[in-house]
């Protein structure tokens, strides 16, 4: 309502809102830009924007219901959804971009960190079993790790070792031939 309080709409008010949403959708289909459509129906275009991403279920925004998310994530870049009825109203959703660079970069960093942990932790545990480890805290604090550190899988290390052995054998065979 005018005070910003939610109130239940009557069946006729709800039908009127759905008709307005369908008129707005028709305008979009005719090529009217979304900002103009929003203003035509009394909405501030800046307040109509929402950034969403596919996230773990426990992190999902509870404001938008399943119908909203299903409609949003079924769109391709640039497409509009048809009028989508949700628990708190009718929506027309536009997929502006399928990629969110910030979220993608964060996800990649998280994946890299998890992969490094997966490779590093077993090596560290193995070293802890074999050796007594004492950490000089003063010196440890001076160390900085670079993102350029590359971990090799066991398979890559074995391939590298076998290549070195073959190269050494080849050299000795040439020396014997001379």
C-alpha cells in the first residue's frame, strides 16, 4: 500500500495487477526498453534491478520464491520471462548477463584454494608423520605465498621422473657408443 505495508489483494485487484504485468510484457515484446516500461507503470527502474546467481540452497535469497528462480534461470542472455506469478506479486524478468565476473572470479579462487588444500594437506600430513616440525614464528610471518605456486599431481610427478631417467639412460648409451 502507500505506506509500504503488505496487504492481501482482492481477486479483482489481483486480476488488475496481472493484466498490467501482461501489458508491460507486451510492450517489451514490441521492443520498448525495460526502463521505459518500468516508468510507464510507476516503478523506478533502478529499484527493479536484482542480481542473482545460482548458489548453494542454504545461501539462496529467501525473498524470491521457486517460481521466480525457475523463470530467471531458464532464460538466455537478453531474454525476458513471460509474466511470472510469485507469492508476493507478478514479475517480468530479464536475463541481462549469464556471467557475473565478480562471482565467477570468487568461485574460481575458492576452487583453486580447495584444490591446493586437497593436494597440500596430504603432503603436509605425511611430512608431519616423518619429521619433527618446529616453526620459528618470527621467520614464518615473513613468508608470503604466491598464487603462482603450481602443485603437480602424483601422476605428473611420476611422468616427469620417468622422462628424466630416460634422458639419463640415453646420454649414457651415447657415451658408450663413442
